[in-house]
C-alpha cells in the first residue's frame, strides 16, 4: 500500500512555513517511522529537511498574489504521490504514534476530521473563517486533517 502524509507549504510575509514543515516532518518521523512525507510547495519557498521524502514544486501557483496561501489546497488530491494520503497543515506537530489510523482510514474513500480540539482540549468553533460555516449551518469539518484515497469515488 502506498501511503503517506502530505501538506501544502508556502511562506508568506508573516510565517516561515518551511521551518514549520521541517518541524512537522521531524515529529511525524519520530512517532511514525515507516511513513512517508510529501510537501507541496511553490518555487519561492525553499525547504530542506532530511525528514521530508518528497518535495513537489507546483508549476502554477494559484496563491501567488495572496497573503493567506489557501488557493492551492485543492491540488493535494491530484499531486499526492500516494494512493492513501493523510493531508495535514504545515503548522502542526505530531505527538504520538498513529500508525493504527491507516487500518481504519483505508476502509473509506474520504474522511474529514470534525470538532477539532485546541491544546486546552476545547472544541474549536470560533475562528475568522469559521463564520461562513456557522452562517450556513455547516458541520464543523476541518480539511487540515483529512484522509483520502486516490479513487474515482473520492474524486467525484
């Protein structure tokens, strides 16, 4: 089974996401030694980490003129080198072994995390971009921690 972790990493004027990506990859490899890591980035963001197995540089950057670099998130499905991908965000860290997740996740084509918790163990409900979710009565879904299988069902 081809499986691994992937996220989009693009620096902006406030945050060094390359450094954060290196930290995330290091913590992933510490606890999940046999998992691969892929980072999707742009030509301006330089990443150097022995803990990242694959660095994919996007030819077209839909976030080039944006300060918040969310416009390339949708490319994860098309650009992942894995059949089974856990998509993360660059500003996370890993604190435990989660190898058992794969056995649960691969039974599905697509799994989103819901009702995520902060470091104080409170469900995150109030953030600037969550107002759209509340206004439209949408579930408290996060794509910052999700799983997808490269399949026609997940693609649809």
